[in-house]
C-alpha cells in the first residue's frame, strides 16, 4: 500500500510540475506560495507562510523574492513590529493564480478521471482516518 501511495503521489506531482512549467511558465513551489496567499487574501507574515507550506523561512523567502520581482506579491512591514514582514498577492498575482488554479484543477481531475466518485470518497475517508 505504501509503495502504491508513494508512486501515485510522485507521478501526480511530476505531472503537475510539468503542467505548470509548460502551461504557465512557473514552478510548483511558486504555485504553492500563491495558493497559500490566495487562501489568506489579507496576507500573512513570512513565518506564517513558512509554517503553512511546511518549508524553511529561507525557502519561502526565495520563492517570495521571485514572485515579488514578477509583480505577483507585495511585502509590507508590520506597523507594530519592524522585524515582521507581511506578504500578500497583488491584483496581478490574484489574476495569475486564478488562471493557473483553473488549469491545475482540470489537470488534477484528468489524473483521477479513471477513479469513480465513490472510490474517491472511500479513499478520502480512509486517509482521513489514518491521519487521526
């Protein structure tokens, strides 16, 4: 079971990386940062972003640096703590992410098209029980 889960995960991730690279000239880490910021439209601190993504502050900073250079995110200093920086999507970032997310959703649906809704529901229920 473990080998099959790992195989499906790796194959799916590889497919989505390639889709994002070819279809949107971006990377999965950039997509993940934008997705996290999309869920928290008001913005988050860099530390919160790192925790949300389960990556180091350095990794998050490197991705945010590139997204900021492209005009997709904006940093702003905290009004109460000068050591804290908040980051949020810009309007251009919001629009770019929504376009990427729609395509990403279509690709995920395509990856799982051969699995019935009932089987997907059962698999989701099993995986939820395992996490608990």
